[in-house]
């Protein structure tokens, strides 16, 4: 049985880490990171079987790929809190000579990262390759990938979306961070995603819905998703989140997609989030 | 040393046929080799590999960006993916995917690209990529190989499996003379075809055969040619180039590629640092191709045997 209170406490700490990372370097993407904190905490602390003694090949463990690499602050925080590297290293985010690059990279050898991402639309394809390798190797663990919603405007996503059902890549769970926002405004204003559920379904995916800011719902839906793997179809979870979730003035707007808080804003934001696991 | 006078165009085979043979062999030798193709199995001569190892072949469909990503995912899982399509779609179309998911991420992917250059022929300029060597050699960590005949392509297709790192292997469509000695290919090692003291000729890909014919003619005229095949554009065999140019004092490069960014540029970088000397380029000069027969196109765009001969004489004259 999941300890929801503890997972929520970790997520609160992760939110503090996100704000402090982006504030310290005065850059980065806090909005989407805050929105996905609950999902990534649930994934790494409850759902996935994984080993912080990181091995690139990920044999006999679940693998996660972050396609919308700009929400690196949340991933770095979760990886650090899950013992992939010291939490103190979060203070190096986006600084010279850091392993915590602006967008996730393997180049500096940061444990937990298997491929660079940031240029959008590429993560699903890489995840499919890893999922196919697992099938070839008789490894029954799963491959997870998170993609943004604005990212779905990239054509490569739909190449991958067509491929996975055709090749019965049924050990793959794609989650779409459906916060409805992107840099220039709402998805609806920039380039409408239309009937998102219908699109995935007609491509041949099993589609589930999830509240990405409710850890109990995340655990419930991810369990359902897991139960539906191995049945010939890849799984897509449309995860509703709120950009900036957990910080009142960052919610309900796309303004905090790629903007760091100043000193005053940081203090205000941190006052809304209890230090549950110790700041780095 | 090879006797270039003994080399003839009697035996012909397309470099892509050599690739297909090499892929089959390396597939038998190495269970980690995975073939991927974007709807061009026949053109890339992959049938024998697929027949041997259907479980290790992935048909991606006409979706090259996805193919590069899948290849990266297979590679990080320990597989050795051979991602195969036409050179135009294997590079320019998917450059960002290669750059981020493969090159920057250090993935052991082999991009195998056929139908490069003008000799693709009738399909015309949309498919005749002449910029691929430049694009691929600029990516940090990439090895770039442009074999000159079917035998060399076969050996390269086998050798790249044992090379740990991303590789761009570029070959072509037409039936072409086959002349390289068996067992002569080694990644990064130029092959000397003739020893001489007047002019260095460095050729890559299909142009190597023309360089041999040009050298034969130049030698008949009493010009001593130091002829090398540079199949590996990166890493470049700098020692072979410096040794040769230090001796001859002038250079001709020949390639089926844009002058900008090709073998000639790489050679120019090396000699400008170590042994400055006049260099004449036999390459496409800032132009797209067009439909036509391979030999017609090579002639029209300045890539003929006569162009190499004239360039050698010009280089000699500039040397003074």
C-alpha cells in the first residue's frame, strides 16, 4: 500500500527544489516542472522498479524517458531525491561545468539519463527503441515516457504513434502532460490539438485519463495501465495537470513556462510549500 | 603496393550491393546487429540479412526521424542498429534527430546511406544529396566513411560493427568498377594506390575510380602521381596526407560532394596547418544536380576523369 502522505511530502520538497534551482540560475522552466512533480515522484518512488546504481542498458528494470526535456528541474530533483546523485548537486543546475545541463544530457554522465532531450518530439521514438530491445532480450519490464502536450505538434511524435501499435509495442506507457499551455499561449490558441483522445485511439493506442496532480489517482491509473500492458497495444495516458501547480501565482497561466522567480517571488512561493525532506 | 595499370573496369558492382553482402555477414557474425529500414529494403539490398535474421529486422516505414530515435533507443540498450535509407533522408531530413539523440547522446548507431551524390541519376536533385559528408563530419564524435567500390563497402559494413560510436556510412546506386584488394579496408586508414613525387591525388567514393584512370593518363605523360584513397573522411588519415603532400608539394582532391564541407575542405585544413601547398578541388561547386545518367552528370558538374587530369596539371603549375 502506497504511503500517499509521504509521496506528497516528497513532491512538496521537489517543488521547493524546482523553485530554488530556477531561482539560483535565473533561468529554466518552473511551470511545467511544478505541474509534473506529483507524476514523477509517484513514478520513481512507487511505480517503477529501478536502481539508482544506474546502468545505461536498464536491463531487468523499468526505464523512463523525458521527451519534454525542458522540465529538467523536476527530473533532476526526483533523481537526486531517489539517490541517483547527491541532492547538493542541484545547486549546480545550468551552471558552467555542471552535470545538470539546461536540458537533460548524457554527455556529462549524469546518472539516470539515457538520452539527451530538449529538441522536442524525439523521446517517444527512443523509448520505442528501448522497448523493442526489451522484447528482443525477453526482459518483461516496462518503458515509460513523458511528453508535453505542445510537443505533440511535432511530426515525429505521430511517426512514433503510428509505429508502436503496428509493431505491437505493448510494453510502452506514454504519458502526455496535458496542461494545455505552451510558450506562446494555450494549445488552443497556438495550434489546437483537437480531439486528443480520438487521435491516439484511431492510431491504435489504449487511452487512459489521469489527474496528474493527485498522487492517489496517478497510482490508480498507472496500475491500470500496467495491467493493460502485454495485450498487443501501447498505452497512452492523457494526464491533466496544472502548469505551476502548488504555487498560487504560477497557476492558471503560461507565463511561468520558461521564467524564473525573483527573490520576492521565490520567498512567496516557498512560503506555500513546507520543507519536508530538507533543502539542499 | 597496388599496380594501378593492372586495375580495370571489367568487374562492376554497385556499392549498395557490397553493403547488402556486408550486412548479411555482420548479421551472421554479431547477434546484436539490428537492421532498420524506412521502406527501401530492395534499394539498400537488405534482403539477405532479413532472410537470415527476420527477428532482427525492423521495418519503420517512411518515417526517418522515428527510425533515428528508435535506433538510439536500441543502441542504449546494447544493440548495434544499422539504420538504412537513402543518404538524403538519412542526413538532411533528420539532422536534428541525429544530432541530439545519437551524436550528443553518444549512441552506437550505424547510419547506412545509399544513393548519395549525382550518380543517383535520373531521380534528380531532390534525392542527389551533395552536402551529407559536410553535415555528418561536423557532428562531434561521428565517424564518416565513403567507400569507393562494392568490396570496400562490404568490408566497411562489417568493420563498423566493431567500432564503438556513431558512424555514417555513405554509398551509392550505380554499378561501378570494383578494384580494391580484399582485406584492404581499415577505418581511418588511407589506401595508397600509387607512389609518386609530382602531385598528390586524394579521392573518395565513386571518384576513386576516375582518379585511377586520371592517374594512369598522367603517368603516361610522365607526371609522377601519389594516389591515395581516402575512404574515411573522419577521422582523417592526417599522417598519410601530410607525408604525401610534404613530398609532392601540390594536391588534387576528388569527391562526389559539394566543394564546401567535403573531403577537399578536410584536406585543406590539414595541409594548411602542416604543409601548405596548392590544392585543386574536383567537386560540385555550390550547385544542385539534375536528372540524367551518372556519367553525364559527373561530366556536366566537373567531376570527370579529364577534370582530375586538368586539376593535377593546374596544381603542378601553381607549385611552380
